[in-house]
């Protein structure tokens, strides 16, 4: 059974930093691209960032480009999102999600498994 | 970015009803469309991919159709467990974009 367990959310003031982690099990982690998708309170889903199986392709939404960094450690079956210069509009539930493909050359697909979501609160 | 528009935003229906949700793309996405179901406080769940392929374990009352720019998600006989919000997502063009969601409520 695929499991994605996220950690690292919490409260931070505007301008602060947080690092999210997502630990995967139940599948061959280094075969698949991974993503972060967020959902602001009462709003819809927004793709944030994606990384291919070998970290050869890394992509960001315009809204987080230059502030967020996605990475992965295939030896640890883990995905990360370093979030810097956080803004109030970044406040959301952050989900890690597994792509159904490897994501080579940013050729991402649909998301066939999702983690439980981590709440990031940005407020003064 | 490619835009995805769902209609309606909210749908009121009764158990046993046939329900159809529409998703329109601002340009052709061929058949590269997925549908997700999300219940309050839960992560989204994949229902359908490639416009009409049913994800393993998803009940057969769910079906998807369409290609190009217009797509549908149909629930043939609405069950109590189906009251949720549904999202479409295109993955033809990077970055994959979601529709704004359709909430299916109890009538």
C-alpha cells in the first residue's frame, strides 16, 4: 500500500521559513516524480512544485518561484519543500503527491497517491 | 497557463440521482485529464485518468468522457459516500492545472 507521510508544518511569521518533509513507502520511490500541491483555507487545489525521479527536472509555480526549493533524497524515500520568505498568501494545507510517471523533462502526469496534508500558517 | 473551468460550482442532488460535472479547457488537452474527489479534511483521491480510465478500486458508477476541450464526470446513481468536492486536472501541458472544483451537496 502506498503511504505518504508529511511532517514539518506549523506557524511562522511573514518573512519566515519552514521545511516540509514527506516520507514515502509502499512503492519504488526513485521511479516516480513527486509534487507539492497546496490548498488555501476554503479554496481549490494549486500545484506548487514538482521534481522528476532523478531530480533532473525541477519546476515551480510562478507564485513560489525563487522562494521555495523542492528536493528529494531517494536513499531515504523522502521529498522536501524548503519554504523561505513566506507570505500570508502561502498559508495553506500542503500535500505531497506521487506522480504516475517519472517526470523526465518536466513531462508530469496525474497524481495517483496523496499524503495527508500539512498545515502551514503564516501570520503576524 | 492553460485554464480549466468546471461547471457547475455547486450541485444539489439526491441519493440515486444521475449527476454530471463538466470541465472545459482553454485549449485542447487531448485526453490528458484526471478527476479527483475530495472530502472535507481529507486528501484528494484519484478517480479517473486519461479522461475515461477508472482508477483501480473506484466504483463503476463513476465514469468520465470527452476529449479535446470538453470533458464530463458522471455519477450514474449518487450514493451517500459521493457527497464531496470534485476537481478536474489537465496534464497535457506543464504546469498541470486544476479546475476550481464542483461541490456536490445533499438536496
